[in-house]
């Protein structure tokens, strides 16, 4: 790729020496110069930094002074970096040969593309799409996210059914290509999210600014998943439910927010009751705590939206599903992305 723009692959780490020893050698192998690889460390207390310096001295180190979580951790690490593109890569991702250039070329050819992700397959089950992003993220009318290749807990096998570079609604934070200037213009990740769904919120803000989010089939990575908080963590349940409500309140117009949020409260109550009936009391309490946190912080969300309106232009709704994915999945039994009618997506 001639006249290649400057690219930094930035890996956020917190006490992840075990993951680094497993995955960093692969990243270094498949990410040759001139791409810079940076480890952004969230005040780890293990040997992450010492191990990286010993085994891969070419990897630059940024040391955050405390564990700031995913959102503020990246914001702090990226604040003083001068590159044209950031590639935010989870520490539990294995990459493949030539995984960067096809996406950078795509973004260079269309300046309206703000963010792009590669195809995400499961590290544990390479024949299947990976939960956190699969072949690109979408969102329904009530703010529930899903993917090409993954709707709720149903993961599809990769049978090359989604081998098309497509405009989507959000890109996975596990392997997140973004223009550095737009990351900073949009305000980066919302630090109040701490972790989970902050990439969806950022993508939605960028779409409200008129930009495109893409998923490329020409680059593939393999994501382990659950490296920070496991799927069974009540804290993850709390963050997912709370941050989803935060995302809705910040990114949808006031005249539609109250109706949609009321429906979300009802559906989340159903989820809470389901957890109770399953004996998962900590998860039920996490949903209750998420709604309480959202209610007491509504004023902050409203103020954030007022500030964001200064950046918003004609919203790009491409990739948004006009129906309820909850209804279509659980009632109509549409388990695969290919079961959904293209007519029900904004284009």
C-alpha cells in the first residue's frame, strides 16, 4: 500500500500477562512496520510490563496511573498519540496475515467511513462467528444490539454467508479501526461507561454526525472473549443493561426517548424476572441496580446530549433495524441474521 497513512495498534491491558504471552507474539508476527504496536497498561500489578519489555522491546508502553476501565483507559492512552488511524485491539485477539491494510485501504477510499471492523471468529471455535462482533453490528428500534452471525445467544457457523463488506451500525471494540481525528472530535469513549457498549455509543454518535461504520470481510481476527469479565459476571450484566440505557438516552431525540425507554423498562423487568425464576439472584439485582443508576444519572445523560447536539448533523441510520429484535427472535423464532428481511433495515 503506497503512501500508507500512520497506524497505531493499541492494546489495553490490566493484569493480563497470561493473555499477552498467548496473543501478543501473534500480533507482533502479523503486524510488521511501519505499523506501531502500543501496550496501554491500566496500572497492572502483575508482570505485564516487565514481560512485554523483555520479550517484545519494540512494543511501546503507555502507563496509566490507575485502572480506568476500557473507556477512560483508552481515552487517556490515545490523548497524546499522533497517528492517522487507531486500531484498538483486545489483548485476547489473534490476528491473521495482512489484517490491517485491506481495512485502511477501504477507509482511505471513502472519507465518510469513520470506523471499521474485521470479521470476528471465535478463537475457541474457529468455525463460528464470535459473540462480540461477528460480521458487523446492528441495533434494533429499542436499542438492543445484534450482529451478522450472532443474535442474542445464537452464534452462526461461518459458512461464508456474510462475505461482503457492508455498512453496519456499530463495530466491535475487540478490533476497532477508527480515524484518530474523529475519535478525538467525537470525544472518545464515554468514561462513565467504564466497560461494555462504549463502542456502540461512540459509533452511534459518529452516525449522528453523518459518518459510516463498516464491517470488512477482507480481514479476519479470532477473539477469545470474556478476558476481563466472564459471561456469568453480574457486574457485566449491570454494565450491559445500564450502558444500553445510557446509549439510548444520549443518542435518540427527546420526543422518542420516553416511549422507547418505557418499553425498555418493561422488557428489562421481564429479563429480571427470568433471572429470578432461574435462581440467578445476583444477575436480577444487577438489572435493578442498572435501572436505579440510570434514573439517578438521567440529568447527566441529558446534559451530554445537549453537548453532542453541537456535533450532530443529518443522522445516518443505515444498519438500524426498524422492528424489535426481541420479538422477532423469541416470538417469531428468527434465530439467524439471514432470517431477517432486508426491508426492515434502514439503508
